[in-house]
C-alpha cells in the first residue's frame, strides 16, 4: 500500500533486507572463492617446489636441493608477512604433500651428513656444513620439524615423519637418549585418552574451546581405536614406530628388560605381532646384539636402565584408553550392564558403610590369617624334625 507521499513503505524494509542479504552472500562467495584460489595456488607452488628439489637431489646437487626446499619448511618472518608469526608453508599443505616435503628434507640432510668432511666443506662451507651435521647428530632436527611444521604439538607429527626422524637419529645421532625421549613423548601424546565418555553413551556435551592444532589431527579422535590408529595405514605406521623404539632405540640404550615389558604391555600389538616382536628381541639378545654390557653383569646379561616416567606414563595411558574404549562399547551395546554395575557398586558401599558388617569381616579375616600362620608353623616344625 502506498503512503501519502507516494513511497511504498510496506515493501521498503523487505526490499532493503533482500538487497542486504544479497550483498552479504555475494561478499561471502567472493571471499570463499578467493580463499579456494589462494589455497590452490599455494598447493601448486609447494608441489612445484618439491619436484624441483627432488630433481636437484637425484642429480646430487645437494646445496641447490637444500636451498630450494628450505622456503617450504621455514616460517616467514613478520617483516615478510606484515602480521603476526605464521607457520611454514608446509604446515598448510595436504597430509600427503606434507609428508613428502618433510621426508625429502630429512633425506637431503641424511645425504649431507654422509658426505666426506672435505666434500661437505667444499659444497656448503665449513661453518654451514658443521651446523647441518650438528643439527642431525645432536637431534635438533626433531624440534625444528615439530615447531615449523606442526605448531609445536609433538603428538600431531605425521607418523611417517616420526619414522623418518627416528631412523635419521638412529643412523647419525651421537647417542640415542634424545631419540628415546622424543619417541616416548610422541607415543605418550598420541596415546592420551579422551576421557569425555558422553559421546559413547548417546549424550551430548557442550564443545570445549578448540586450541590451534596442525592439520595432522584433522581426523576425529573418536574414530580411532584403542591403539590410536584410525586406518590400517595408521596402524602399520604405529607398529613401525614401536619396532624402531623397542627393537632399536631401547636396545642401543641397554634397556632390554624395559623393551620386553613395553612390548608385552602395548595395546597396539595383537597377539601375533607381540609374539613376533618378543621372538625378535630374544634373537637379538642371544646373538649378542647388546651395544655394551655392564662392570656388574657377571653372567653376560644386559642390565636394563630404569625406564623413564614418560615411558611408563605412555603405557598406562594407552591401557586406560583401551579400557575406556572397551567399557564404552560394552555399555553402548548393553545399557543394562551399566545399570547393574552401578547397582553393584552402590550395594558394596552400603554394605561396608555398616559398622557391624565391617567388624564381622575383620574378625573373619583375622581368624583366617591366624589359621594360615598356625598351619605354616606346623609345616616348619615338621620339616625341622
């Protein structure tokens, strides 16, 4: 309906709203298109640079290969971006590309460390070559990968990259102490259970604020099994990491007993794999693969060092997670089991809350213990006679 001044006031707000919504949608679509285009350009640039570095490495042009791949794994400076510090370009790549880039970088470093000292100094200069070698032999390379590629989150590092890092340190590190610590940190972080059971019992919970994580953990943790592996490939990689840890790193540190204990307690290994690991460990021990034996080992057995707190924490958390997964599946398939369990616990609490029952149980236990001691004493006397 028209107003006295001829304007269509009844339609103007709707028209304005439509125009506003159209403008917002157009701006959103433009922004989305720009983001997609930027991501594609970035991915294309990373892939192209990776291929160039690969070609240079295959032709043994190590300095050029290193300088070509470094921009992909080095965070840009604030002067370059004009904003706060950003992660390295490789952190924004897809999982497959990310693994390829880091694997090539580690392979290049391995080739550099294996150079003859004179050849390395001629190719890179004395100071730079020594710095590169020290980065590998002192284990600094592990921290570089975690910080530059995974936002400093150790458990987010792709398992394939962890395998390459551990293998590189096994080949060139001065000691395996740091390699063991890093693998333990990774296993502990990757095995940390999600104690929020609401999703398993069909109830919802308010989402907690998400922290900034690398795309390595794009998969939902709920999809992972007790071993923390969501796919057969993840499980295969986790088994390989355990192989490096238990059959190589721990043995280089003379922790034979702990290696056997870790294998026996691991929730990642099924019975067949566990038996294979234990047989391999026994074969290595019988073949005298001990790096060094102790001044106190009279029978030629390796003396295992006391396992670190992180190692034991990794096993405990892994087993807790497996227990939670098992209970969650059982309760979900049989809700009455949860009710019966709660009723049993409540019944126990009510029983032991009564003073007369506690006293009666104490008397029964005391009498039983007295009979056991008396029987044991008679056995000693008969043996003495």
